[in-house]
């Protein structure tokens, strides 16, 4: 067979066309890859939209909590400074200075825009000086996706306390204070129902295993073989129960299933009932490493209806 029958013309025109086609294909595949790893911020815009204009009352408890990195002498007595603070998460874009807060900034899914949170009251507390008023200035808020499957978001905001507050050895520092919590987008009701069904099934299975273990303990028979069989069965059941408990705990951390730990807000949003209050400290040789030290907790007391 004539091998030249299988050769293709290789003129300069053909070469240019093939090279152009190859370059186009590479660019197309790259754009597809970039899109896959950097989804459009529009996909989660509805959550930010539904957070806007929500008004609520927060109960702040400033004081030492486990795991804090605050100095040992800070709030060492165990005393607390309690404040009732009302805020509104507005639809106004945060100013330039606030927009630089890295803790509050969103990820690729959410975009980089922060919005303004306004205080609606000046909280008060009683000290040895009598009733004191705490000055609060507007701050910013944003959110980040944590778990796509459950639509769980890190919800964070900050407010400025220019004069701070002191009660006994508890000091709310005169600076920017950060509020860290979580929320869930539960617009898709089927997602939550599916998680609740999984929770019920796991709880039922754990109860069944517990009954089986109790039954084994009640069984008679003292010969060595029977004891060995019961021990083997018990070990297998204990391991299964421990695995199920871990899976159940993970499920309950991922989805808002524990009514005592969450609170339902407006616009199909569920909030973790309790969050952490923190201050920012700069560390490192150049003072550029941000660390956040816990100085207390806060809870959502009430959400206000629109007038």
C-alpha cells in the first residue's frame, strides 16, 4: 500500500487554522474550569437580600468564657456585663473603612460587598456609679457559605463602642467589637424535612441498639463460650452506636435541627441562638496577623415585625 495516501497537506494556511482551533479549545476549557471553581456571586444573592432590613434585639453577656485568649486578670472574678442592644441589618453598603474588615468579607460565592448594621438604641447597665449609658456606632455585616448541602452560613457583624463600658473587673474595650454566629437559608423546605427524617432514623436506631445491649446483659449462661459470644456481640453493638452518635452529632451541627439551639427569624432564615463576641488583636512581626479573642456571648432575644 502506498504510504503517501495517508499524508495530509501541511501548507502554512492549514497550520494556522489548526493552531487557532487548538488555542480556542484551550481557552474554552480554561474558562469552564474557572467558572466551576469560582461560581457567580449571584447564586447566593437572595440570602443577603433577605438579611437586609431585619431588626432584632440582642442580649449581650460580656465576661470571661472558656477558651478565651484574653489576659488572665480580665474578668477573672466571673462577673458579667449584661446589655440589651437593638440593631437593624440595613440594605446600605458599608463605608470604605468598614469594607476593609477581612473577618466580615465574603468568599467567591457571596461576593465582597458588606452592608451597614445600625444600632437602634443605646443600651444601659447599672454599676457602682448608677445607671450608665453605652454609646454604640454603626458597623458592617457579611456572610460566608460554610456548608453548601445544608445552606449554612457564617454570619458576622461588627459595631463600634467608642467609650466602652466597665462593670467591676469586666471591661468592654472602647473599640470595634465583633459578633460571630451562624445562620441557615431554609427557603427549600424539603432540605430540612430530609435532615429531620435522617435525625429520627438515627435516633431510633440508637435506641434499638441500646435495647439490644440491655437484652444481652440480661441473658443467662455462664460458660466461657457464651460469655465470649455476648462480649463479641456487645462490642460490635457499642461500636455501631458510637458511630451513629457521631454521625447524629455531625448532622445536628450541619442542620438547624435542635430547637433549643436555634431561633427562627424572618424571611426563611434560621439563626444559631447564641454567638460569640470578640475583639481583634494584631500579632506577628509586622503586626499584620489578625487574632480574635472572645469576650463573651450574645443571643437573639426577639425579631421585630415590620411596621
